[in-house]
C-alpha cells in the first residue's frame, strides 16, 4: 500500500466478509474474484466441517500450538492430529483455487483469520477451561498466531505476486472479552473481563508484527472503536445496523483519524433486498450528520454484507456481493 490513505485505489469499492456457502473451493474463488473486481477475498467454506470453520481454520495457522475437536468444541492438544491436517489441507485447497482465478491480477486482495482474543475465548486448554482464563496462554496464542500469519501472508504473496494483501482479523468475541461476558467452558459462569489496556497491547503486538495493513471485523454490538484505532488497525469492519449513538461519535473520530470503515449494510441472508443504493442510505445520513465532505464518502467507506455468507444460498451469496458492489459505487455517484 502507498503512504497516506491505506487503500488509495479502493474508491467506491466493496468486498465480502469471509465465508461463502457450499464446499467447492473453485466455485467460491470464482464467485469472489468474479463479483469483486477491486477487492476480492480468499473465501472460507465452513460447510466442509471442522477445520474449515473460522476457529479451526485459524487454529491450523498457529505455530507450535495444536488443536483438536472435542464434544465441547476446539481444545489444545500435545501434537498435530487429524483436525490440524484437515485444516491445512482445506486452506491449501482454497489457496490453490484462488491462485487459479487470480492469474495476472494486480491490486488489493483480502485474507481473513480469527484474531487472538476470539481464539482465546473459543479454544479450551488441555484441562478444559477456555484459554481466555489464562493470561499467559492468551499471549502465547497471540505470538503463535502472529508467526503463523507471517507465513500465511508470504504464501499468499508467492501464489499471487501482484497482490497487495490486506489482512482481516475477525474478533466477534472482543466486546464480550472486554465486558466479562464470555462463558466458562461449563457454561455456568463467566470469565473475568480482560483489562482494555492489555487487550489493546496484545492486538497492537499482532498488528505491528505483520507486514500488511490490518482490518478488524466485529459483527457484534459495542465494537471498541477507540481501542482498535489505538492498536494500529487501518480499517474496521462492522454491522452498520448495530451502531449506537455513542458509537456513531466514535466512528466519526476514527474516520477523522484516517480509519477506513467497512460498512456491513447488505443482509447476509436473503431478505428480498434489491435496492443497492438504498442499503447505504443510513451511511449517507450518518456521514452528513458527522459533517464530513460528501466527496470523501466513497474513499473512506467500503461496503460489505453485514456478516459472512455461509448460511445463504449460493444464488443469494452472489447477489449479496453484487449488491455490495453497486452500493459501494453509489457512494461515489450519489454521495448525498
């Protein structure tokens, strides 16, 4: 990316959040690259089962930390097993397909991985409690993830030499981690909250440890926008419908500081949406209220579905991406 604006070529652009329906990696890659000319993404296909889900896929990227599935979910293990091998195999299959459909491509390309706090809130330690309960384990996860992501980004660049890789860290559990509302492994209690400064420091270490611009995606309410901005992310991806009035003001401060907003406005399941321009009307309204220049709207806001599309039909997934593209362009053509 060039100096200044982190996404200089993404004016009126759109992208997907990460997941798509089905189990066919080539079809998913064709959908992503075909629908999203300016910011295609590496699709995730959780319908294939454990190891293709967001937690299993990212756990497979960890270096010298291994996981396996238990009846209760993902748990750390002493050595790599079937689940780790399966995660590696599916990621390799997805990268092969992406490489096939990006021959000659030059420009931004987004890849996704689960962030350290959501991993810690989702994976159990060997004795059965979630890793979030052990602050040392949380830092180990962050360090392991950083190294794994360095290798992953290098692999993507090798396969798609013209790509300017953007990394999206998925942190849907971050608000619950900060609020102390993550349930224990038993489900009967809640784990104590993580200090906001600690959460910020860990995220900052991951962001600074990677040689790619980082966007954080959080489709939960109460996205900690100031924390993410201080942690060094260049963009924040969120469900626009969940913003509160307080978050509107925080969003304005983030935009003023140069943060790019990935506005989730297109429904992630088929709700009969057909008006692309209308889906971003709330974005225009907020932009005017915050007092930003209309001509900056299409440069500072990208459009996405509200969440991943794994639960959509294949036809609607294609429609949602197409609507996102049209909505993003409408922010440039009709900013007011």
